């Protein structure tokens, strides 16, 4: 039972937004996992040895982890200074 008064003016309905966001997330996950799965074969087709493939793959994962740690420290310092409020501390 949808009436004009139940709809939000100028925006998406909540369930439509959830389905849309889930679809975008699913597609992004397909792209991310697909790119990760072809890294080794791509490097091998370019003539890289198994050692190079492993080093490059692990270096990328280590860089991503390092950036997460730096970002977490930056966010914590910014929150402690009062420059940013976490959604958890309302």
C-alpha cells in the first residue's frame, strides 16, 4: 500500500536505496576479485617468475594494509583533537 504521502519527496525510498547500494557493492566486488584473480596469470604472461608474482602480490597487499593503518591513526588523532566526530560518538 504505497501512497503519495508515504513516499519521500525528491529522494529514493529506503528499500530501493538498499537494493541499489547492494547492487553497486556486488559489482564492485566482482571487479575487485576479478582483478585480483588475474594478477598472477597476467604477470606470468609478461614473463615474470613465480617469485616475482608472489613478491608483487604481497607487496600490494602490504601497501594496502599500511595505508589502512596510517588512515586509522590519522582518523584517531583527528577525532581526539575534536576536528572530526565519529558516528559512534553522538
